[in-house]
C-alpha cells in the first residue's frame, strides 16, 4: 500500500479572525470627553486579526468609544465598531485598531452599523466554512477508498482521519468564535455541515446513532453502553470514526464516571444499615453490576427510575442474574416531575441516598435549581445527594455539535454549578466535590445537614 499524506503541516485556516484567549487591561475614553473615564478595566480577548480584536466583558460598552489597551509597558488604542449583548452578564464588542491617518473619534458617522458589519462577516465566515467542509469530505472519501485496499495500515488510516478531523474541528471552533453573536446562524451552519458530511460520517454506527437518536432522546442508554464497552463495531471508514469517537477525552470521562460512581455509592452504603437509595434516570444501571455484592452485604434497597421502558427492561434483565436482584425495584417515572416536594414525598418518601449521572447536564439552570432543592429536601438527615456534571472548560464541545448532533447537554462551568446549588438553597458547608481521572466530570456530594 502506498503511503498516504495529509496536510498536517499546512495552515488550513481561512478566517480573517483567529481564536485567541487572554485577559487584558484597558481604559475607556468617551468621545465627548476625550479623557480616560475608567481605567484598568478587565476584559477577555476572544479573537484577533491584523486590524482589530474581539473582546468579551462583564459590563456594557458602546460603539464609538475608544479603548486604550495596557500590556506591560506597551499601549495600543482602538475604537469599538460594534457591540452586542450576549446575555445578562456578558457583552461582546469588536474593536478596530486606530491608524495615524484615520481619526474615527472625530468622525463617528463612518462607524458602520453593527448589524450590517456582523451580517457581512458572517456570510464570509460561512463561505469559508463551506469550502473547508467540501475539502474535508473529499479527503475523507479518499481515505475511505484506502480502507478497501488490501494490506491497509490501520495506524496510518486512523492517524489520517484524526489529522483531518482535528483540522476541521479547529475551523468549526474559529467559526463559532466569529459568529458567537448569532446562535441561530451557527445552528443553521451545523445543519448544513451535517447534510454535507452525512454520506461519509454516518458509515460509523456511533456517529449515525448520535445524529439520529433512534430512542427518541439524546444520551440514551444504548449509546452510553457503546461508550462503556469501548469497542468499534462499524466497517470501513466507519470503523475508524468509531475509534475516533471512543477515544475522545469526554468519552473516556464517561467511562471513568461510571467507575467513580460505583466507588462513591459503595462508600455511602457501607456503614449504613439497609440504606434506601433512589437512582434517577437510571439508564442501563451499569454501576449496580459491580455493586451487587455490596448491596446484598449491606441490605441496601434501590429504586431505579427512567422514562425509557427499553432501558428499564435492559437493566432489569441484566441485574436479574445477580444476587442483588431482590433488592432492586424498577419503575417507569418522569424525572422532570421531581421538582415538587409533595409529589416526591407521595411517590417515593424520604430516602438515604439519591444519585444521578448525566441527567442534570440536560436540564435548564432555573429548573435544575428547583429540582436540586427538592431532592435535597427529600433526603433523611445525614443523607447524601450525588450529582455529576460535565465541566465545559475541560473538553472541546465542537466534536459533539458538528461531528454528531449531541447538543442536548448544556455547556456549564464549575462556577455555574455552584450558582445552581446556591439558588437551590443548599448550604456551602454541605457540599464537597470530587473529579474523575480526566478532570472533566465533577461529582458533588451533598450531605443533608
């Protein structure tokens, strides 16, 4: 077989702006005052180009305002050309660096409409992304042909696929950074990307499942079982996409998560006499397989709930072969109802241990805060609530939004998790945390005081 070459050494980026992250100090000068009205403010650079930078700040900034940037002993000035409010706290602005022969401060009328400029840029970025996607598909098709050649070198195929896909994901990351002000536009371009790449990427059963979601909801027990087993099952180029998906850091974290959960639950039931447990959105209950001897030894009683009848049947059949089968009850129940104290007490009564992995990542923050508060109040004194979250700052999101369509789980940070727990009325003194080996999954262990 001939050696296959990949454009790993070539800069394939086509966007005028480049993703860049750095905290920066700056001062503000208002047009009518032309004096520094605020100094040593802090913002975060999110992209840059030869002519300017994009900044994110936690306070509003207006078009036409001049900014003086400080970096050590160096200073550089620029004028805000457009400003967009991203949410209640975050503001995004585009800053053009000043030149000696252009005084934008004196002629604010030459500052273009923010909406016109953004629309123009977005179309440029979309066109570049389209070209990049076409190149990606063409390269993958060539790689797929190589898979059919006798004596195929699996390591080279996998390396080539990884190089091509990593390069494509960098382009998608740049595009999202450039279009961050227009989430609907990003979604529309993802849809186009899925359509263009489907004929080749869906040769992977893992990718196909995570694009079509045959169980009717994202993150179903079948795909999680695929991640747990960590065995590619597709053929041809699909086999290598299986391996790529299974090797992602978040996939490893999901496997670690189930192992860590088993360890934490074992610690909780040990030392308790016939502990009562509630497993919410239980899925395949894989953690209970390893816990079966401990469940029998401690006489723990577990209620497992899920809305997916197939998941319950799968878990029930698997656990029926363990000695803990008599200690486990399965119940079809909608976890979304568990924000109400009276409903919870009527349906389940007080319990010693409540846990869930995966579910909480899919729930909106306001609703999740209500649910966490209700679950906390459902515990007996000295009971424990175990809640697992994915830390969005520890993995790349684009693989799950572009390669597959797994956008249901929300991108939250540790700061946001703690804010939710605070809103839920859970005392800080009741909370401790642990992470899995990758550092991506945070487990909050919350004790009922």
